C-alpha cells in the first residue's frame, strides 16, 4: 500500500485528525502496514484515544479504502501526502502541516514559482476590490502565483486579477474539494482550473464543514506562500488570522493602506503599526524577492516616448502617485472636467497605458 493511501484511509475515519496521524507515526511502525495489523496490535498503540482505536478497528478494511478511492476518482480529485516530492515545499515545515492534501488542477505550480497570498475582507469596498485586482494582476504578470481562499470580496478579486495576468492562482478551501463554498463561487473555481490553476484542501471528500475549518484553512494559505498581502480588513477579520499564521511561520507580511475613516481599513492600519510592510505598488514586494519587473520598466520608458499631451501626462502622473483611482478622484486631483478626463482615459486604455479595472476605476498597466 502507498503511504498516501494509508493517510487517505485514516483521514476518512471519524475522530482521526492530522495530529492523530502524527501520533500513530510516533509509534515506530510503518503506517502503510497499519491496516493489516491485528485488532490487538491496534489497541496497543500508544497515546491514541480508545474511541479512535475502536473506529480504526471498525474500518480496518481494504474494501473500505477502495470505496473511498473510487469516490475521489469519480469526482476527479487527486491527493498527495507530505512525503511526496510534489507536496508544497513551504508547507512541509509549518506547525501541524497536513499529512494529506486533496486537490484539483496542477499541484506542481506551487513549487514552480513564488506564491504570495492576497487576502482581505468578504465585505470589500470598491477601493479594496480594485487594489486586489490590480496587485494580483501585476504579481501574476511577473510570474508570481496568487494564493487566496475563494471567499467573496477580496479573495475573489485576487483570483480574478491573477487570471487576467500571466500567472496561475491557487484557491485553498475550508471545505472538501468536491464541495466548493460559497456555492456562488463554483463558476470562479471552474475558471481557475480552466486557467491552469489549482484548488486544494486538507478536507477529505464529503467532509462536514465547521466554522473552525476556515481558521485551519488559513494556516495553509500562509503556509504555501512566501508572504501574505492584506488588502482590506476590519479589526476582526479572518485575513488578520492568516497574517498571524504567516508571522508564526516566518513569512513576510504586507498591508495596503486605506481610508483612515473606513472601518474596512482598520485591520490593515493596525498590522502596519505592528510591523507589516506598507505597500502601494508591487515594486515594494518585488524588491524583497529580488524580482525585476521588466514589464513595468518597459512601460515607464514607453510612456516617456509616446509624445503624450500635457493633460495625459498629468493624469498618468496622478495615477502613478495615487495607485488606483476612480474617474471622479482623477477629476478631483487634476481639477479637469470629467468629459475631458473621460476622453483621455479612453485613449490611454486603447494605447495600453492604463487598465480600466471596473466601474470607471483605473490603474497603470505595469
């Protein structure tokens, strides 16, 4: 029996957790042989709860294992254990690393490229949505994988922004891979897979979903990442839990500043005060990983050689300074009429100088 099948079998037994499997491994036995042990030998396992031993004995059956494997095959779900080469390298060394991961898509993309988590509030503002999309697309365009939790709000825009770029996005679920939640994001999950991305979970097929699942999920989001970017978060936010896990795991933590009067920015401002690095463009991040944003440099040279009008240059400089702006904010900052600004923005989008995010919000195409 393969070790990953032994983990699959144990993972499906009621009461057996990741820590239970670690304790079984501490009993100095080959876990692949556990299913073949006598009942007496299983009851003699040390540091294992009696009820769990009883459940292991109850489901000690190759036919039971084959049934679980068949269910995963029917759902096109793959699984990998911590001892295998394609298991996420960064995740192996975090506390309570899952012994088995279930996935759909290309598991190899995790170890191929740098991955950064982009997380934030489910109740995102337009500003937060624009920042998540812009940052994720820019990271994607320099070959960085964007990792998030497929939740509403910032997570969804992080995944979508990444798919607008050249990289791949990874969604970590708090439910089983065959039970994508929230249901309204099933379409997004399918798009991620169609785009060559990945959906992973440490929950077995048809597992029950509890609120604690999402806290456990957050340790994997940060665990497979090189760093965590919090785009928008209230003072009490799951995104901040992901950042806390990241700190414990020795990851770089970044935060996007927001409106000082917005409750959705309080969490970001708090972790900035506590030491998270403030970012307002991806150069702040790329410098950490010594990645040269060639496209950004080419575009900056391109702007200089375009013989743009004075008004166009003013708008570009304003967006370059502010980051992501709505057309109304551009008018306020430049003191230009909206009709004129709208015309210039359309021309700059056609020339690939600017990107229109959504709802008349614009950023530099870098």
